[in-house]
C-alpha cells in the first residue's frame, strides 16, 4: 500500500505516524488590530513561532495577540485555496467570518 502521508511517499504499512494531516487556515489578530492569515498542520506550534518572531515577516513587526478563528481542510491544496480567498477579503469581512466560525 502506498503511504498517503507526506512523510515518506514509499510503499509501507499505514501507521499512526502516517496519519493524514488536517490542514488549518487560521486568522491572527495582531497588536495593531491587523489580521494575519496563514495555514498550518500544527496551530499551537505555528502560533508560538509567530509570537517568538519566527513565524513570518509580517508578524515580526505586528506581534500576534490571539487566534481569531480557525477553519479545517482535508489537504494543503484546499487550505491554500481558502487562504488565497481569505487574503482577498477586507479586514471587516475577515472579522465577520471569524465571528461565524
């Protein structure tokens, strides 16, 4: 059986470590009130990286305060498409979507 995870891409027996990862689209509210949008498979680790100034160029100068919302996707492709669409929205619409999440 071909491993469906991104871990090895080889023929193997599916293991718990090879479980399909759920991708998360997240919205962060920054200290200046702006909203940062990103995707990850581990939100806790990614938020910690942003808070430490290692998460992305934008959050180095706009420190994140809290997670506004999260949206789950089955794969990176779907999450990336949703991220692109979210980034096209004005901040007010992102906040409305966060309230509905």
